[in-house]
């Protein structure tokens, strides 16, 4: 019986990790193909920036509702349903683009909006399921690291596979391959544990949404962390929305270089995460977060100052490695500071505030980036992040220590 139980546990672990990996590989494939197709069809950075903004604006409104859904139906069911819906969206986009190539850009932008809205249930379902996979509080950083590992591994595999396949079959068929990967992701989660569905809200959906916002705003460390994440994501939103333009336009590099830079960033960040168990033996999760923050600030500064694609690419690698380390602190501490029964309804507004920077970054790229060198915009954002952002990070760490170490149970789980 123990052997059977152990095998079942391993199967759940592999299914959990595999579902995240296949889903993220599909996302990375789309992120490789769609920006390139839009930019190469229009040769105008404004379309890239506006497409990035339009993809994220509707998604922001979906996050609070997705959090309620995660609490109501459980993470597994929501994850499977959302991935199947994303697969259907991509499967429909391919024949539409083939049938009407003159409006391909608009079809891609519309499908991007739908895919981005469906990203909210995916993120909320993972947030809801990770604590169920962790047997104890001590296991939580390990499982959060696994999630981060799968996301970063997808950053290696997604662009690399996409660049290889695009060379032989073209960019549009990549969307069909991504659709298949999303179906596989849904199947992987069949055996993943799920919390019992919550009882129907007594006071209705609006009251539950209001409660989620109230719990977030009353939770000082998580509220401050959302503000810090907003600052980080604003800088990265500009970088991500302009990457195809900078690499293939400003530096006149090939599509393969664009894919290699994205794959290399994921590879370096994944290497960092594989070293996290050793790093945590010599430093706390707070020190790990500070180290990651320093690396990402340095990477963004060098990106803004770069004069060639090699320097830009290496700086992007450093910045993404920093994000990987910072996110272990980010993911672990916010879950510890929120009551499990309210995790979904709090994380929905948290993600909304956190990701509001993405459409703003896209708009900045489309407006300011069109009028001047987008690298100057990156430099200004990096300086703002490095200076006031460091003070905000210090305050975030202080508030988390006050909240978590005041609770004996949480303090024991942190040790």
C-alpha cells in the first residue's frame, strides 16, 4: 500500500508539473510567433505596443472573478476548462488567418485578448492548487520553486522549439501546435488534488469581490508587495512589448536571435532556481528576494545603455535571472500571509493591481517608444525601479517580518 500511495503521489506531482509546463510552452510559443507576425506585417512599433496593451486590459478585469471561480469550483477544474478554451481559441485563429490574410493582424490581436482573459483562471487555479500539493508549510517554497521552474523551463523550450519549427513550417502553424500543447496540459491535471468546492456565496458575487478587495487592502505587506510588483512589471512590460522591435528592428538581428535571447533568459533563470536549495542554506528567503531584485535592476539598466544585440541579450538574461530569484520570495511570502480559505478572492485583486502595469507598459512603448529610442525609456524606468524601488523593497520585507513572525505557527513554518 505505501508503494501504491507513493506512486500515486509521484503521478500527481508529474501531472501537476507537466500541466504547467505544457501550458507555459504553449504561451511562450504564442509570445514568440504573434509579436513577430504583427511587427513584420506592419513594420510599426505602435502596433506591437497597442497589441500588448489590448491583450492585457480585458484580462485585468477577469482576475478578481477568476479568483472567485478558483475558490468556488477548485483549481483543477478551472485549470482544465481554461486550457481547453485557450486551445479552441488558437485552433480557430489559424483557419481565420489563412482565409483572411489581409486582416490577420486584427485576428491575432482579437485572439490575444481572449487568450489573455483566459490566463487569469490559469494563474488563479495554480495559486489555489499549490498549497494543496504542499504537505506542510515547510514544503511551500519547494512547490513554489517547482512552479517557477516549470515556467522558466518553458521559456527555454518554448522559444527554442518555436524558432526551430518556424524555420520549417512558418509562424502561423505554430499556433496550431500551441493549441495541441494546451489540450495536453488540461489532460495532465486529471489526477491533481482539488479542494472541495466552496459553498455558494451567501451575499452574492459582488459582496465576495468586495470582501477580496477589503482583505487585500487590510493586508499591509501583501498590499505593498503588489505595489512593488507593479513597478517591476511596468519596466518589463516595456521590454517585452518592444523586444521584437529592438532585436529584429533596431539591431537588425534575425528571428532566430530573438528566439535564442528568450530561450537563453529562461535557461539562465532556470539554472539559478536549481541552485536555490543551496542558496537558502546560506541566506533567508528575504535575502534571496533582495539578490534577485538587485540583479533585475542591473540587467534593465544595461539593456537601456546597450549599443548592440549581444549586450542587450546578455542584460536581458541577467534581468530574467533576477526575476526568477525574486519570485521565489514573492510567491512564498504572499501565500503565507493570506488565509487559505480566502486565497482566491484576495489573489484576484492582487493580480489585477500587479498586472495593471502591462497595458500601461504597452501604451508607453506605443507612444513614447515611437517618438524616441525605446532603450531610453527602459533606462529611465530602470533608474526609477533601482532607487525608489529599493526603499519599497525594504519596507515590504519589514512588514512581512512583522506579520509572519508575530504568528507562532507561521514562524515555525518559515523556519
